């Protein structure tokens, strides 16, 4: 393959996996769209709230409900406009703008101003929908209907006759409203419309004049978490009292629906009474992600790029024995045989695979029992040790990294199943892992191979890089981003140490619950809750949450996208208990001391033996620069 063709293939492949946000302009969005497993639930007439973190596919799913995107999907399946059962429009909540509807100036009723703003946004989208329906139905939306909507919006000087002219007027009014909000004491005159009234009138008139042909109209609202609490209460009221032909579809991050109250202050938005809640992480992510990757691999092959059909072939995996060999298990096995030399058990273990023999040394380090004694016990109890190897073999791979000073890779993260686990329900993370892995693989190739497979090494380096990116991005994503980053660094370091020095402790500790004083638990629970929303942590309630008090029963773990960065297990295994006061102390001037307390003062890996990615934060771990969790 020529240099030009090599670069063309590399670029085509990377673009397919890098272009993974619905809001990015992409000419092939429709070609690469994969129907989420939960779409049929989202398409029902009743209001729905779609819950998931950044990158889980909320925006893509909501965008697929838009009137034009929905028709494009139908036409791709050989169907037509007559088969379209609903008409959606999408409003993405801009945090900077909606939070301008707040201030100390009592001269403005912020609730009424925000309601009017949302009416304008929705009616702007509906005016575009009306123009589109006129083309599809070959009908005219009557001028008197347009004028009636304009009147409801407060446009008493409106002289237009069609929905396009209404849209122009709405844009002008939005600009005028924004100026008023930023200059409350100005003489700009704004006539405020009643909450939801123009939206409801617009939808009813479209239905009344046969523009919808009985179809329901979905008002899709994305990034609901960006709304202030009083703004959520306003829109919660719309959702609670929604009735055909208008329904609401909401996209919100985990814990982003902070306020479930409605405008009367007493009535709460409830599920399943008022809406259907769809938790993306519980809706068959692995099947969906495989389909998304498979569609992209097929598109790559259609463009002449040599990649396998199966994702499992594209992302090379390692067996336990192969990974153990790469991590130095044969060297440890030789040490075991040397220690057994002259003992009756030597003859038995010299015939065993190295990945069995080295396990004796791991168990000796864990239990403090001599290798010779363990070897004799193994021979006498083979079934028991077979079970033990199955339960603890994976954990022993982390222990193998001790002493491998200077090694670039001390634990591998590779294969389809591992990448799916690291993404943990986040399709953007999954595609980013593959994209970065492809980049590593191609950067080391002089020519494009006859069939491109992504090596375990490239996958591991990619997983580490993506984890580090997400860690550094926390500072800018969350209101308490710096504190969240410090908390992630501390918890990750604790699990890193536990993984390498079992010494009688439970292996593969990857989650924790809180203990301690109520005030400390409350403070850390609030920060952890924000961390869950920003995909710094994951949580599984030990009980059904009904109050703030029950947060102390939640079981937390780092989001698994950080596993390769901290070189810890990606598997959901065992948990420990952290005193909330230690986690609070991590946010203070001496995080290193707090980490030592969490490890019960056990010896830690020496600074010069830390993996390179953790060594970058040695100032934080060593308390030498407590003000900054990064170099």
C-alpha cells in the first residue's frame, strides 16, 4: 500500500470512531446511527425522562426523534412520511443563557421571564416544523392561525402571514428579551406570554388544521440539568400536565433532576405516574455498543480499509496465561522452582504451566506462608487450589507489577469485553477508547497491514490515555471540579495500593461505602453525588433511595474509565469501608496523610516505583504541593 493510501485508510478509520457526538456536524450521521435498545420506550406518547451521563447517547437519541431525522431513518428502511407516527423538535438547554434569568433585581419576575423565553424557543422550533409540514402535506398553515400564535406570544404588531415570517419575528424577540434580562433596569419593553400557553396553542392549531394527521408532537429537552431549580419546577409542571397531541421527552444526566416540585410547590413529579424513566445504563448497553462499532467497521470496509468484520477480532484479547507471561510470571515461576529445589513437590511443579507455579509465590506473599508448605498443600488439595486460582488468579496479575520498575505496561486492558466494561454504559467513551487505540496501532506501523488488528499494547495505552483525559477534564466540567479530581486521585491511589499488596486483605477491592460522623458523610455524599453526575464515580444504592439520609448506604466506585490509569481491576468485585472524615481530609492540606489513614498506615509503593502516570501526581500524594492535584 502506498504512503498516500496508508494515510487515507488511517484517516478514514479514525474519523469513523472519532466522530462520536450527535451535535458535531457529520454528513454521515444517518448512515452511522444505530437504534438504541430503549428507543421504542422513548417513542411512546407518554412523557419520558432519559437518564445518563455525558456521552451515553442522550443527545443522539433525542435528535433521532426530530421530525426530519425520524423521517430519514424511516426512508433508510424503505418507508415513507405516511409511516411516521410522531413529530419531534429539540431544545438544548444552554447553561449560560438560562442562568441569566436569575439575579438580585426584584423588578423582574424571573419565573415569568424564563417561561416566556422557553415559549419563544419552543415556538421557534415549531415554526420550522410547520414550514416542513406544509411541504410534506402540500397544505398551507392558515395565516389566521399564525396570527393567533403571534398574539399569544405578545407580538401585537406582527403582520406576517406564514410560519417562516413568524420564525423571523421570534428570533428578533429572543434577542430583545436577552438584552432586557442582561439590562433589567433598561427601558426595553417586553410583553410576557403565559407559561406554556403559546406552545400548547401552536400544537393544537397544527392538529386542528390537519397538519399533523393525528401524530403526537414531542418537545424534546436536552441537558435538563443546566436549568436552575425554579426553572425545573416550571418545566416539571408542563411535563406533569402534558396531554396529546403534546408530550415531553427529557434528557438529563444522573442526579441532574434536582427538583421534582411543580409550580404549586407541593405537587411532585413522580414516576411512573407522570412520566416513564429510562436509565440508559440499564438498557442493554453492550449490545448497542457492539452494533455501533460494527456499523463503523463495515463503513471502513466499504471505504477499502482492511479491518475484520467482528469487533472481537479487531480488538485483540489476552488469555490469563498470555497476560501473565507478558507481565513476568515465568520469572516468578522460576524463583518458585528454585525455592522448591530438593523438595518432593519440585517434581510436581516443574511439570506444571508457569501460570500455576507462580501463583504459589503470590499466595505466599498474601498469607505469609512458606512456599514449600503451600506446594505440599496444593498437591494434597488440587481441587481446592484450582478454585482458589480461579478466584484469585486475575488479582495476582496486579501483584506481578511489583518490582517491574521502568516497565511501560504493568497491567493489560484489552479485548472487546474489557473495553465495554471500561466504557460502563458510555458510548462516547467506548468509541474514544477504540479511536485512541487505532491511533497508537497506526502510529507504530510503517505500512498498513493486510488486516488491521489492534494489539493489547495499543489498547492498554489508549485506555490509560482516555482515563487521564477524563481525570483532567473534571476540573472544567463540574462546579466542584478541583475537589472531585482530588477525590478521584486519592481513591484511585488507595485501590492501586490494595491491588498490589494483598497481604491477607480481600483482593480486587474496587468499591466502598461510607462510615463516620453524619456531617462528614453529608459533605462527602454531596460531592460524590456530583461526581456520579459527571462520571467521576458510579453508585449502586444498597437500599431504594427515599431521603438524603440513605446516601450513607450507597456503594461507590470510581468510574471504570479510570481503571487503566490507576491500574486497578475493572471488575465489580469486593468493597471496603472508608471513613468519611478521611475523604474530607483529602480535600485539605494533607491528602497524603489521609490516604495513609485509608490504607491503615500500610507501606505504599515507593515514589520511584510508581507507574509513570501516577508519578506525575507525586506532589499530591506526598503532601509537598497540597494546593494542586496536578503538576
